[in-house]
């Protein structure tokens, strides 16, 4: 596939529509998956993905290694989601929070009984703030400090929001499981 990526990137740099379509067709499922985790619904995720692909096509000239195209697109989609969040919401400040290791707790809390699709749908029911923090810390594996830097808040705030997000996810998933 690396040779295909080189040809696709070369075509996209020339603004060749068929190369742009090939890039989109190859990477849209992955891009939509990233955006679905951050968005409140499929329409919002598709809007984010569209914004991300506009950025991809604008910045394709800066990609130095065409074989890294999927990773490059992934990071542009992630940054698109983060930037949309930053422009829409302000992080609240919270003083009281526990410093437990939340990521380990999460791996046992959401083991096997739930499919990935169920978790993504439940994540879309979180507040934008909770969804963003959950994605950065748990899915993208940012440290609390890295997430705080991205979101312009304190690590304590990130920990607190993550704790609330996990609790809310548990509520959503267990209530939906018991309803079915």
C-alpha cells in the first residue's frame, strides 16, 4: 500500500480529483471513527471529518513521508476534533478530585460485556467536555498533564472530568444493558 500512498499523495499535491477521492476512500472509515468518538452524533462527526479532510487537502504538501499518510491523517483528524472543542467550550475549574489511576479502573469496568459500538454510542451521550477528556486520556493515552495542556486547564480538572465521564459511561452502559 505504501506505493499507492506515494501515488495518492503525489496526485493530491497536483490537486488531482481522482487522487483526492482515492485518499478519501482509503482513509474515511478511520477518520470517521476518530470523529465519532468526539462528536455528539453521526452528523456532527461527519462535519468534523469534512473539516479534517479540508485540512488534509490543504496541508498535503507538508507531508514528507507518504507511507505515513494514515498516521498523518489520523493526527489531523484528532487535532480537528480538539480545535473544534477548544473553540466551542471553556474548561471549568475544579478543585476537589481524587488522584487514583483511572485508566486501569476503566479497563476492568468496560471489559467484554460491551461491544465497541455500544461504548462509542454511550460516549456520544457524554457532555462535550467529558467526551473530549475521556478520548484524550483513555483512548489516545495522553497523560493528565498532556491533556491539560491541550485543553488549557489543570491536570486536576482533567482528572475530575475523567472521573465524572467514567461514572456517567457506567450509568449509560449498565442502564442500556438492563433495558435490553
